C-alpha cells in the first residue's frame, strides 16, 4: 500500500502567466511524434492575426488533455447548461462579432 501513495507535484504560476492569454481560434496540427496547438486572437476588422501561444505535446499527453477538457466541459454544462456551438442562433442573443 505504501507503493501506491499519491505523488504530489508543486506547480508554480508566475504573475506573467497568471494573467492568461485570450484566444478565440486554434490551429491544431500533428506529426507521428507530437501535436502542435497554436492559439490565435482574431479581432474584428483586423487584416492580420498572430499566434499568441504555441503548445507542443506528445500524442499521449494530447489525448489526456482531450479527456480532461471533455470532463470539465461536462461538469460546466451540468452547472451552467449546454454550451451552444458557434453559429447557433438564439433569438435576441448575439455572441461574438460579425
């Protein structure tokens, strides 16, 4: 039983990362060895956008991220209701920019 003790990882969050980076678009590519996720902020009227963050992961870590995101989305929807996909129109509601 002592061999099954949970390992604890201390994670540091520096002030510059704590602020976060907003992205409303992602480009995901992959090779046999890695997944590359580029996070972009597209602004209305802008002729050009740029990548604000790039995350590179092994396929196993990308799959673990996917499962963690699915679990968190399910918990979110249990609490706050279904998230409507982009392009879904509800009368009287407009989200994002045109």
